[in-house]
C-alpha cells in the first residue's frame, strides 16, 4: 500500500466534496493498493472483496463507496 496525495477538504472540486460529504476538518487520502498473490491470479470478485475489507478498516468518512457490496 502506498499513500498518494492527501488533500484537505478545500482541495477537491465542489462536486467531489459534496459526493463525499467532506467537512472542513477532514482530508481525502488516495491510497494505491496492490493485490498480487504469488501463486495464482485473483478473480475480480476476490480482489474487490479484499479492497473493500481494507477500505472498511481505514475509512473514517460518512459516505461508504464499496465495490463488492
């Protein structure tokens, strides 16, 4: 996992701030997550479930954006 840009709530476009319902004391953090098993290829479903697990563990905002459901 790699931390990419960290943007204060005043940084993203207004549409993104509204969609995420960011408040002035929050920041938006972009993370790059690489899922790469050595012995096989992950299915899209497996990768999405893992991504959502990491997202739920780290997310602190009011809006959840899950992929796998």
